[in-house]
C-alpha cells in the first residue's frame, strides 16, 4: 500500500467520527488519550493562538518567524483548503503521508481504549477534531519539533488543543461567532477564549473591544501571566503598499523593526504580523530580546496565508478570501479598497447556512458591482437562491449559479470585459479551497479566454 493510500485511509477513518462541527466542552477526553500516549504535547514549546478572525494568518506568520530562527516547527491549523495534511505542518510543509499514517498506527490502540472507556460511561466516542488534535501532537513529538504553533479549533478553555500548555497565549481580535457554543456577548466569548492562558505564561493580544480586554486582563492576572496588548506594549506603526504585499514598521516588545516586507495583502495582515512578532519575541527572549533583522526579514518574507487574499488569477485579477463571518468580511472590504486599484469588483459568494450569511452579505454586497451567488460543496452550504435573495435586499445586481465552476466562469467573463474590473471569491473556507484547486486546474494565471 502506498503512503498516499495509507494517509487517505487515515482521513477516511477521521471522517467516520462525529464531524468537526460536533463540539462539546469536554477537553478531558483528549487529555485522557494524550496521557495514555505519554503526553507528547509536553515535549516542545507552544505558541497557542485563539481569536475570532486572523488566528490562522497570525499562526502562519509566527511559525515562519520561529522557523527562520533555525528551529524545527510544527503548525496545527484548520480547516484545510485542499488536503487534510495541510493542517499538520512540519517545518513549513504539510506532514508527509508516511509520517501521518505512522502516527495514526501509533495512536490507534489508545483511541480504541479511550472509546471503550467513553462507551462505558454512555458518552460518544472521540470526535474528528479531538482525534486530529491527538494526531497532530503525536506527529510533532515524532518529528520532533522544537516549537509548535497551535491554532484553537473553537473557543479556548475546553477546546481539545488546550491540552497543550502554551508558553505564549495569543489573542487575535475577538468578535461574535459561534454564539450557540461560546456565548451571546463579547465578554462571554472572551471568557472561553481566555482559558488558554496558563500559569506564569506570557499572553499577547490584538487590540480588543473593552469587554474582551477586561476579561483577558483579569484572566492573565489570575494566572500570574504577563499581558502585552497591541497599541500599548506593541503595534503596527506604518504600512505602505509594495509589489506583492506591503512594507511594515512594527514596534515590537523588544525593538522597533523598520521597512519589513510582508508578501500578504490587507491592512489586517499587517496587524496580524505585529501580533505574531510580539508572540515570537515573548517565546524567544521573554519579550526583552530583539529578533535579529535578517531572521525577521526571512521569516516575514517566507510567510504565506493560503485562502486569505490569495491571488489565483490574472487578466482578470482573481483573489480568494475565506471571509466566513462579518468580521472577516469587513477586513476583506477594507483590503479591496486599500490594497488594489480597480473600479469594480465582482464577488463570487458561497457560504455555510450555519454562519451569519445575512451579515456576510450585508457587508460584502454593497462594496461590489455584481454578485455571482453559488454554494460550496458541502451539506452545510446555503442554497445559492437564498444567498441571492439576501443580495437583492442590498440592491446589488446578482445572478445565481449552481456551482463554483459556473459562477467563476461568469465572473471572469464579466471582469474580462474591462481592465478596471477584478473578481474576489469569498464567503467560505471550503469555497476558497475549491477555488484554489479550480484556478490551478484551469490555469487562471495565464489569463481569461472566452
């Protein structure tokens, strides 16, 4: 059996479990499995990242800076765009098929044991995300990595990733999302997220709404942890457009870093980079030791954030952005205006029905000239007609398309009619992944041909 076949079998086994959206506040089940495996998550240092938006990009930038120090890194993020091995990165690359299959073989007997224990208590077996977390933590120990950058799946306190003891707890901007699980107010959501702050650790936070900042401050104090906040202890001092990205000046915890090139678009990515720099300063040198200029330049210069303002087509320009909640949609609208010079944007839009689709549409549709309503390939997808109905309420022109391929073809044809038009595909991480695959298959970077 090939390594690819073995790895695909691992994913198939994961998909037999309760799905990624099945979330219960029961971190102890993941902790039990890890305990029986010898607590692999305690064999490396950890940067633990939560927040509502920006946590994946912040995680990826931080990992790239850590790796530029010559340290071996692990990166755990979700969801994936094309293949599940993207969620478990070793030294900046998706985990090798053989490595993930070997790690699965290692944990399988323990999984069976924990499932049996759960069954005896009348509880459901380990879920997709709980098992994926165990798989990642074992894979990082097997590599072995020096530092793991771990993105929270949902919330924080009871998320399965909270079985790791973060040396640094990182908070991207906190907003309303997953209200059914995390709470209806900013303070309630921040309380769950603040659960990743560990005793005597360091915490760094993006600028937050007052209710969230109050919760984080109280939580850090209770744990004897330090807390550095954007705008107070560190921050983005300047950003300028540059070819393929932007130039940043960042005030870090230990130094001010000037004219840093970041190959990502959007003002929010500049702030994510400042947060990542503060996180790495906190890990390496306790926030008092500047990052060497060449190391920081290498780390930022190599940073990528697939599916986040990712350029996938030219002539016409086509961007992909996940923007799967109103906060992300607001960042996208700001970036389209700040980082690009086009008169009109066409929006290919598909979203999950369990998201705030009205909020996403209400933010994005007024900023574009035409919406091409479609749906990601998922049972959770909102119907294109329902998306279009919401768009019509904003008085933005809209057409309905049965799938991404049809919608993208129509959007690219629309944009190709003028040099001043471009396309953005947004609304769902799954849709973003489909778009990346389609763009590569159809070679959108060679330009549009009718």
